[in-house]
């Protein structure tokens, strides 16, 4: 399928995608942003999409997932916007806590992740590189990159929880 076919399919089903996004989002502006993001994400895949039906299915899934992500982001922003904050007191404390957490995560990464997982994790989480770009740079399939990243996140999360539970035990004991 060509880029023109993807554009035509997206244009043909645009109103459906917009309604889908509007069901989850509070404003049409947010829904429009989701559609634009979805199109941008699908554009690099246009040569690999073999039919209009496949393009429609991918666009539907992408719009849904991006709308859910946007909704969650808006919820988090609304939740934190209503909390009273004394900026002078908390900014240094939060910065210190964040630095401590990052140091723990870095230590965990070096101890429990393979070199490939460390590279993928850093590229995705710290540098915000797309799965496709990571796959291309590391000569891997995007699905393999996602799998390695998922395993890395789980290993870090499990080890971090283990460390925190030991800290709580030592504080209580």
C-alpha cells in the first residue's frame, strides 16, 4: 500500500475515528490531536500495510490506544492540579527523592538487566526513541524490542519493590 492509499483510507474513515476518540476525551481539540498523532505513527508503516482493511484496523486500534493514553494523561494532570503545593518546600525534597530513585534504578539496571535490555531501556525511556528506530539501530524486530523492554521494566519493577520491602522491614524491625 502506498502513502496515498493510507491518506485516502484515513480521510475516508476520519469522522468515525474522530467519534471514537471523542467518546473518551473531553474536547474535540484533544480528539483532533489524537487523530493527528495516529496518522503520524502510521505514516512510516504505510509501505508495509497491504490493504485498506488493514489500514482501517490499524488506525482504529491506534486511535483507541492514543485516546486512552491522552485520557489518562488528562486525568493525572487534573488530579495533580487540584493538590495544594508549597513549591519552595517540596521542589528540593522531590528533586532529592527523584535523584535517589534514579540512582536505585540505575544500580538495578546494571545488576539485573542484560546489556541489550539496558540499551533498549535507555533508548526508549530516557531518549524517547521509537520502537522502530531502536529495532533498526540494534538490527532487531520491533516486536523483539517491545518484548525486551517489557522484560526489562518487569525486572526493574520487581527488584525495586523487593528493595523497598526490605527497607520497610528494616524500618519496622
